[in-house]
C-alpha cells in the first residue's frame, strides 16, 4: 500500500497527537497521506482535500476514533471498494480493531501488505410510498424503526421473503447486520453473530409481550416493515444511528443485502472472539 486516507474524530483530545505520529511514521515508510479538510486541520503535514475527493485513489482508509468514526468513514466511501482500518482512540470500539499503542505496527503492516481482510455485508434500506421510492440508505450496523421522542407504543407489521411474520406492539424494531449485532441488537437482547455470517437479525425494542424473540434470517431474503395501523405518526427511521428520516403511515421500509459489501483490515493475530472477550468481560467458568 502506497497511499493512505485518514479520517479522525476531531472531538477526541488524542487525535492531534495520533495524527502527528502517523505523519512521522508515514514519511519513514514512504506512505502518502491524504485526509478530509477537518482531519488535515488537526496536524501539519497532511494533504488536505475536499471531502468528496478525500479518498480518490487511496489503497485504504484509516479511521481514528471509535465505532461512530468507523461508521462515518464507511458512509463517506459511498460504496467504493476501499478497505477500512480502525484505530481506537474512543471508548468501546467493537469496529476499531487496532489499539492506539499498536499504531506504528499497523502502519508498518499496511506498508508491507501484511494484513488480514474481512468482508462485511451491508444492508440496503429502501423507503417506499405507494411503491414509489422516496429514500435509499446503506447500513453497516443496523436499520431501526422506532417511535422516536414519542412515548406512544408502535404497532409494526413484519414480513420476510413475502411471508408475513407478525404484527408487533413495541417501542421499535432493529434489523441488524452481523457487524452490528454487538450494537443496539445486543442491548435489545439479540444474539451476537459472527461477522462473516450471511444473515440478518430482527430484534424488538421493548416488546409488549414476553413471547417475542429475536429472529435470525438469511440475508438473501427481503424484510418488509410497515406501520400496523393508521394514524401512528412519529415513527422514525434511523440508519447506523447517523442518518435517517421520519416515516409516514403509508410508507414501507424494505431491507435487503447490498450486492457489494465492505472490507475491514485487521493486523496479523487478530481474533474476533478475543475482542468479544475483552470488550464484554467474558471470564468463563472456573474448572476444578
């Protein structure tokens, strides 16, 4: 790899120091760096570009921050097949696989092409009104239909592959990718899904019945969500917690897998289950 794109979370106090370390090591490794204007302003030596052209011709993009920064970087790529590597200078960081202390090793591995690629599926969400498309989004983590600021319970009808599943009374519904299964889905009681699994998880937010359980469905199916009864205003669509829109009663949300996914970069020795064990504090049982 010869050209590396950088996007940083400017609100992180560590970001300028980390960027200076990247710039110093990149010179020694003969790596060309470019960044969007907001990131380039944090440290000298970075080549600033407009956001639209920030990643033109780069071999990879490095996101500095937490999971939100990785999601923003994914959105900025706009579907282009440019691999992502995340350096965690945030807090939780399920998506960022490189610790700040391993930054120099990560740059060296990138320069030597000694990295591991993980292909992640992406959900495409289409909003329709009377079969006319009025919105289209790509989700790396999840698609969420919820009642927003309203305290009213929502009634949501769900169909999978043209087959009606049920009509749920709940505060909302999550369609999660495997990558996003450790996000809102996990908080709502859904299962953790290994990232390379070709599936979606449908989980409910505070369902008004104890019989409702998460569903794992093939990502080759079409998931359709719509308000179960009229005059339920206030429903909102949220994509990765970053973009979305308000929903009307006569609008339908359709979720299916994108034909193209996204590639994550990991360093040699990376273990997904090692990350889970660390982040979730898994201790296991003491064997006597």
